[in-house]
């Protein structure tokens, strides 16, 4: 049944993917044009801040598509939208080509966030719940990444993003491996709440809205450790 469920997920993903024109960018020109991106994403696309995504080794077609979405308003962000506005199609292709040629860095083991200080102490005492350890969450995330959850119709991440998080170039599904866990948690949460869209037929929203917060954290931790 897992194989059948995976096949259905792949079918949905490929049917939802639109035809993509791969503009050939110039990595050398892109390095200079990406200078303004360095403060957030690092001078080689490996951001030091866990809330800013790594761009290194990402598919150029995906990066260009995101820049186009920021410019057009299809995707909104207070930082990225104004940054993308003055970029031409050639600029976007060059910047994307530059980051695609960079090697992504690995991550340290994730660290669990501190307990929610806003949670009422009486609630904690009334219903104590043992939180899972990081290794337990990574194992949970690995299972969900590869197998999904057929009963709750949560598609396996492997269907679109590959067995090693390498993504799918023809379909412009992004590479995820070694991405910051914090950024992945935010992205999935935004998909879940509808704060972020711009995926074919809102595919990621349909998947993420069925995931619990724990599952989102577990998958993010697992992906952050993939190489």
C-alpha cells in the first residue's frame, strides 16, 4: 500500500507541475549581482542565520521562479519583495545560476527549543507530556519523509523531493537537503496556515495542513541532516 500511495503522490506532483522554461544564466555575472544578497544568504549561498534559507546548490530554475514570484507579488515577503522588484529576467537567471554552482554546507544536530514560557504552569502540571528527543524526532521525520501517512493523506516528501532531498529539476521541485531546520519549520508552517502559496495547485498547503506541529518539526530536523 505504501508503494501505491507513493505512486499517487508522484502523479499528483507531476500533474500539478507547470512547464518551465530554463533560462541559461551566467554564474560569473550572477556572483556580482548577488552581492546584495550576501548579508542574509551568505557570500556563497550558505546563510549563517537559521531563519534565512541556504541558496547554495539549489536548482537554478527554482530560484529564478521564486525571484519572479517575489517580483510579481505571487509570493510576498517584506525583505525579498523589494529586493526582487528591480531585477530583470537576466539578473534573476544569473543570480540563480551562481547559487546553483555553490556547494551547500552541512548542519549541526538540531537543538530543541526551550519550553513555551507563555504556557500556563497549571496546564503543564495537569497534562504533563514527555517531549521527544531530537534523535526520536529525526527518526519520526525520516519515516514520514519516505512513507508519508496514508490514513491521513499526508504525501511522502520523497515523491517530489527525491530520496536524498535532491529535488526534481524538470518539475522545479526544490532541493531540501541540509537546509536550516528553523527555516523549514517556518516554510511548512506558512504553507499549513496559507501564509505562503505559489506552488502548483497549492499542493504544499494541502499536504502541510494535515501535518501536526510535531510532524513538521520532525521532518524539518530529518531534512536538515540529509546530505
